[in-house]
C-alpha cells in the first residue's frame, strides 16, 4: 500500500478507536491532513465514527467543502478546515462531546493536566464560547468564521473546550490526537473526583516539559497504546508486531 492509503487506513481505525474508548458516540469526528496536498484534509461523510470504513472518507478543501463528493458531510467540518488553516504543524484533528470534559467549559475552574498520561495537553485548556462573538446560535460550528474563531482560541495549544458542547484537539499525527482525545476526558474525570476531596495538585510545568521531552513516537511504549486501542476496536491486525 502507498503512504496515503496507509494513512487513510489509520484514519478509519482512529474512528473506531475513538468510538470504542467512549470519546465519541453518534457524534464527533477525526480528520487527517492530506499528505500530498496540505491545504486539503480527509474526514468521513456524515456517519457515526464506529461505522466508518475506507469508502466513507471524503477529501475536503481548505474551506471545508467536499472535493467531488455529493454525500452529506458533517455539519461541523469547519472545525477541521479552520484548525488546519491556522496550524501548519497540525496533521490531525478530533472534535468530540465527551461528557467528562463538559463541566470545565461551564465554570471558571480550568481543566489542567493532573495525570501523567495527559501531560501532552500542555497546560490549562482554554474555553471557547461561541456566544462571545456569534450571539445565540445552535452551538454548532457551521461556517469558517466560527471555525476560525475557535482556532484562535486554540492558538498554539493542543486542545480547546467548547462551552456547553465539547472539545477540539489538534496534534502532529493521528496517533497523537487520538491519545489526546482519549486522555483529556480521563484527566477531567480524575480532576473532578479530586476536587470532591480537596484542591488537586496539577502537574508542574517542569513535569509537563519532562513528559513531552521524553516522548518518542516510535518507541515500543508509544506503539503499545495504538496496538492496544486498535485491537480493542477490532482493527488490530495490520499493527500487530512480530515477536522478538
Ligand atoms: Mn459538535
């Protein structure tokens, strides 16, 4: 298989993983930048991630419009288009409604990394409120202006919460954005539980930097997570490593 087909296979698997790990349900989506045409990206047609197959993937242009495809797209594809536009370093984007993250979009208490596996979030997660600029809407990101405003809130970061709605996460690869999307809700759950007991002690900036510096994308301990998630989602076969 060529590089593009390998990437699109990974995107299908990532859809299944996010569903299996309860990051998404009927709603939520993941995209990857086109490796040969960096203004474009791939995203499923409007379909629950658990059901996505290779034939469901559509190429989109830089304005979030489908390229030569008449099937209904996700209404919120502009999240992906705007983040890819603003962030040349980003190769993959997730948008999800994971319930554990939602309280932190409603109150002043910030969502911060409190567990080692969420260090990659980088720091306090900013909250984007669509109402600040667009007034009363249906809360969905349905055009580029809204997507760009969200991308502005994300800034150079890894994730932004969306008030009353969910979160969007961005990273340098499909694997990294899946990892972010899996651990962000878990971090939120741990932080919330800790707050019931007292004042949580977040990771320090130095600890976050040390975690980030020691991360090696192709190390066995990194690969192990992808192999595990893909296998749990019923798609582990292409990734299973030979012994020895
Ligand atoms: Mn949404």
